[in-house]
């Protein structure tokens, strides 16, 4: 198997634009999506449902999501235990082939899945296209490396046979966020499954329709329903139960820092019926910086800053929120940033011309408006024209003092803070001055500074002379350190190892009186 990244369509071609447009327009007729719980071969709906409103037309309900509960989880665990044996004993090649089929199935439903995601999240079309490609890449990449890397290794000596092989860990709870409901949800299911684990998938409430469409692709491609269960619902109910259940071997979590840290704590308690130490993978938030050096190409700086800070309304863990700019170019860059902000087109993602859409829901919208209000005295630039209906938050630029929360807290919205630096070294020191360590950017033409940045900036993904979002599977394994995460590096060569454990067989092949090799 050879891995190749999925291609991204060029929407300047009319045919491509028309295909996605007609899929997007067709969604409205099917609303709302009714999202079930799927436990093995049984599908059911809860009486109460979570309602996800459309972010640009909140009067429209996009999905009504069933709440799964602890009884559903218990049923899932029993089915999983009965079905793990045959699944883990299948040859690796077979599971990898199935995952390749999942990728094909996803591609065959591309426009529909992207459209569901856009209606649920308000994501701009090109951003959704790139995210979808990442979902497909995760399937193909993990299928390929599982085949290449995880085959058993023999070391046989005279009189001694050794075998080192990998065994899946068992039941994996994959708990995912709403901001990349195609890519992250897919990757968090695909990796544990391909190496023979059972997956209990809990999507974020907001994006359960997207996640359900993707889960259907796994089943349609031949992944048994008994090894991939779909448990939508509340993080505080089904999510917590999926963390603490004694039969869950791995908690695979991506989301906010507070929830991640509470999961680490809950999973560390060993309940009386528990027979293993739970493994917890936590990929958390970021407060990501960019340093613009004295000699920076300001065109490159602007092209890097705007999409990194405001793409998908700043709702990316990798988004830029702290900008450190050298004195020598500070005023010039600030002037250009203010002008670019005012030129940003904001509106519904159904229109290709719009660069910025609405934020995910009313709660985020009100929280971000409050933050903008609280920091109004530091405001430097803001997009003035934007629709007043829908959850639109104007992209905004601030110059807050050093002790402001704007330098520390993840806001998860289109809010950028900027500050002057006198030296590149000061920029590095400020960039590192954070609990988070996810992404960082450097815009510089000075090779010595670029080298210094590579040596001294402590983040998971450092980007030089480009934007700091949009990591590509295989080329840029993604994930942070410090309080940004456990360093799992999704889309990288080590990721699958999180879902297996090594086993060693050693056999003494010397026999008194006969040699195995002489047996006929
Ligand atoms: P979140 O509120 O932490 O939720 C993430 C998932 O955890 C959701 O499915 C949520 O369920 C569930 N959950 C909530 N409380 C739980 C609990 N007590 N026990 C178990 N599960 C629980 O995060 P979000 O708002 O969806 O996503 C945004 C955050 O994710 C940001 O902080 C962002 O930086 C981070 N993120 C990190 C990465 C990365 O790779 N490092 C990537 C993307 C996003 P509900 O649906 O009920 O809320
Ligand atoms: Mg949530």
C-alpha cells in the first residue's frame, strides 16, 4: 500500500462550484436530521433530544440528537466484549483493506458529508473541503502504516525463538470536539479500529449529524457494527461514563483543556472491577503565537496572519491569537492588518465570496461578544460590515497590556492580540510564555533567527513563513505539548502505537535428546 494525500478541488472551476452548491442547497429539504444511538445492530432514539441550530439562520434546526446514557453504554460494552476476539484476530491486511474501503466510501459521499458539516458548523466551503480531505487521509494513512509498521518481528537464535508483536488494547472511547467533525472524528475512530480495537464513538453534540454520516461510511465499507458503536449525547453524562467504565482501556479525547484535565483525573481512579490501567490520550487547546521579524516580508505576514487568526472564525485549536511584531515593522503591519480586517467579507458559507462565517452557536456568540466588550478599550481594528442575523462575530484586533487575559486564555473566536517586540529573542521568550504549546509561526528572512526559532520555540508544530493552521496528514503530524496535550501527533508515524501494546514470546527450542529441526 502506498499513501498519497487526497486532492483538494479547485473551486475556481465552475463545475466544481456547481457540484457542491447543489449538494448544499439540497440539505435544507432534509432538515432536521434525526440522530440515533447505535449499539451493535440496534438503533434507537431517546425521548429528549439535543437541538443544533443552523449558525447563520438560527431559526432552522439542523439536527436533533439522541442522548445515550449509562444503560446504553453497558449494552455496548457487553456486545463489544463478545465481538472483540474475531475482530482482533483478523489479519492486519484485512482490517487495513477495510479502512481503505472506508476512504472510498467517504469520497463517494463527499459533497453530501461536506454539506451536512457546513450546515451544522457554518464552516466555509474551502475550509470544509480541506477538512474532508484530511478525514480521507487519516483512513488511508493509518491503513497503510498499520500494514507496514505493526507486523510481528522475529528474532530467532540457535535454541531460542523470539517473537515481538502488537496486540490491540481493547475498548477505546473516542470523544471528539465539534470544530473538525469530519477529520478529527474520523481519525479518532480509524486509528484504534485498524489495529483491532473496539471503538465507542462519542461526537460533540453540535456535530452529531456529520459524525453519524461518517460512521455510516465505516459500516457500509464493512466495519462491523459490533466493533464501532455510535453514542451521541452529553459530555457530562455519556462522555463521563465512557471515561470511568472499568472495561474501557483507552480514552481517546480531543477537546478543551478543562475537560481534558478532568478526564485525566477521572481515568486515574481504579474502580474495584477494573483490571487494567487506563491509557488517556488528551489533545487539548492552544494559545498560539506568531513572531514577525524586523526583516519580514509583510505580504507573507498578512497572508499568514489573516487565515490563521480568522479562518473558521478562529475556532481552531491551531488558530493564531498572539501576534508579536518587531518595532521596525510594527506600525506598517498594523496599518495593513486594520485595512485587511475591514475588507474581509463576512456572511453565510453558502456564498463562495465570503471568507468568514458565523460561530458555532449562541453560547459562543454571546461569550465572544462579551469578551469583545470587556476588551473594547484595547481595540485597534475590526471588520465593520457583517450580517446582523445569525451568530456572526466581527474579526477584531487588540493591543492589550501584558497582564491581560487576552494573552493567556483560549477564546476560540476571531480575536487577535498584538504587541511590539524590540528583538527576535524577546519574541521567542513571549511565544514560549504560555501553558499551551500547540502551534507557532515565524515570519522572517533571517536564517539565523529561523534556526534559533527551531531550536528554542517549544511547540508541537512550528511553521516558518506561512500560516499556522491546516496540518496535512503524513507531512505535518499534528499535536502539542505542555498543557496542549499528551503529544499524540495525529497523522504521524507514532500514532497507532497508542492503541496497541507490545507482547513478547520467547521459546527455548533446545530439547533433551532431540532437535525440533530433525522432526519430520
Ligand atoms: P469540549 O467542550 O472539551 O468537548 C469535547 C468533547 O468532550 C465533546 O464531545 C464533549 O461533549 C465531551 N465532553 C464534555 N465534557 C465531558 C466530560 N466531563 N467527560 C467526557 N467527555 C466530555 O471541546 P469542544 O468545545 O467540543 O472543542 C473545542 C476545544 O477543542 C478547544 O479547546 C480546542 O482547542 C480543542 N481542540 C483541540 C485539538 C487538538 O488537536 N489539540 C483539535 C480540535 C479542538 P459535548 O458535546 O456534550 O460537549
Ligand atoms: Mg461541547
